[in-house]
């Protein structure tokens, strides 16, 4: 793992073992996948490092951990930032997008669907643990790895969607480190690690609203870093989305790129579970994390604000594009055996309690921003980060 030097291998192993994980060393058949993601992650760190304030001499280290679910964690150790990405955070979204784009009845406007077929497909829905998914396939005598799309344009779309989702996840973790979230929590409450999804049990956070606001702030940072890469087709992270004409035919306009971003990020939050129950809202002030549906629609709202702030012409079609991406995603998930969301499944987010809580989180974010500046490694300029 070039991203974890010999000097920091033991330190990263200790970071993983704090909650029962181990560093992940992929088998030979997956080595290239994780090497490419390590290269991408380092490019993301380098992009943010260029904005470090004068006098900041620390650094950020990362690695992959052995857990099979879609999760990650960030921490501060010995004055250095460190984050780990579960192997499931790489493999679960990749598996989902491959299954979607190799299905002839999904996203028919992308590429040539006549090259796809249902042979070898199976209706597994939204698998969230890659080890359990692989074991289930073995027991059923099926190939362990999901089939790649046959059509080259659809195959590239599945790769781009995976990168968009991965960019968001990694920039979110980097945001916790460089914008002062972790240093603030360590100083205020002795907390030096943030996990992206906690199971039940006692919370380590004294104020749930504060942590929920921090999660939304990290989402905003991830959007501020990752969304311009997509909408402006900026290639500085090494994405090869413009390398051949067939792909450009689909990804050449801002409208197409906005659609791809909304579809990909929506899939990420679907894997975390968009269905929201009234109880989630009733007891929302006792939870460490906002409901995924609230985070997703907040992300869409942040992108809308981002485009409005720069008077982007795409705003005249924004709602139609975002809505179509959500509907198409819902249909796609249903086509591979997943649940089809109904309006009542997300209505609690828009209830009076849901709206009041989101307003409370926005106010909390505003109050926290001056405190984060004391600890930040970068110059914080509003809700999008650098």
C-alpha cells in the first residue's frame, strides 16, 4: 500500500483495530481496482493540500480496511489526519452500477442497450455487504463478481458513476479532517474519530444536533470539491471521461453531467437507505446522523445553491434533471430486485418536524463555522469549503 508508508503502517493498523478492523490487502484479482482507487484518493488529498494555510505542516494518510460494508472513518492521530475506507465502500457501489448498466431495461438512453442481455443477471436488489453478497452467489453457483456491461459506453458510465460516488465519500472524510471538525470535537469532547455509520448503542456524542450538523457540513465540503469536477468536466483527479468520442456523446453537456452526478449520488444514499419512517423524525434529535434521505435532498439543495451562486444557465432545467435522475434511479433499483420508493417513504422528511429539524441543523452549522475556523487547515469560505 503505497498510500501508507512503512513509517505509518503500524499506526494505521492501530487505527483500524480500534473498532475491530484490520488493514485490507486485496487479492491479486482485485489489486488493480484498489490501486486505481488509492491513486484517485491520493489525488483528492493533493487537490485539497494545495489550499492548506501557511504554516500547516501536517499531512493526511489513508488506507483500506477489511470491513465489507459501505462505510469509512476519519480521525486525528499524533497531529496527523488519517482515514480508512472499507473495502465495501469500493466494491459495493461498483457492483451495483455494473449490475444496473448491464441490464438492458435500465437507462436505455445510455449507449446501445441491444448489446446487453439478462443472461447471468440476478435480482439481488441493494446488497450492502460485499462479503455476504459474494458468499450468497457462491452458494447459488453464480459468478462471484458482477457482470460488466457489454456496451463500452454503458461500461464507462458505470465506472464514472462509481467514481462520482467514491469522490463524495472520500472528500467527506477529508473534509472532517481539514475543516476542523475532528480537532474541534477532540478539544470540546475528547472525540478523535468520526465513523460514517454507527450501529445502535450508546452515543459518544453529547449533542446529537451538533454531530448531525457536522455531517451535513462534511457533505457540503464533499460537494464543493467533487461536484465541480463533474459539472465542469475537470480532469485534475485523473478521471478519463473525455478520452474517446463515444463517451463524449453522452457526457458532453452540463445537463448530462448534472444528471450523472444526481443519479450516482442518489445511488450512494440509496445504499444507506432512503426510506424514512415517522419514528426517524420523531426521535431525530436523539440520533447521531440525519436520515440518509435528509442528507440526499440537502445535497441536491446544496448543488442547486452552488449553481445559483455562479448564475449557471443550467438552473433553468435543474429541477427537471434532478427529478428525472431520481425517478430513473428508483426504476433502476426496482429492475434489479430492489424496493421501489413511494412518495410516503420520504414524506416524513418534509413533515413540519422534519423541516423544523433541518432548519435547526442549518442554524447549528452557521454557529459552528466560526469555531471550526480556529482548527481548520484551510481557509473556510462559506458552506462549500475551499
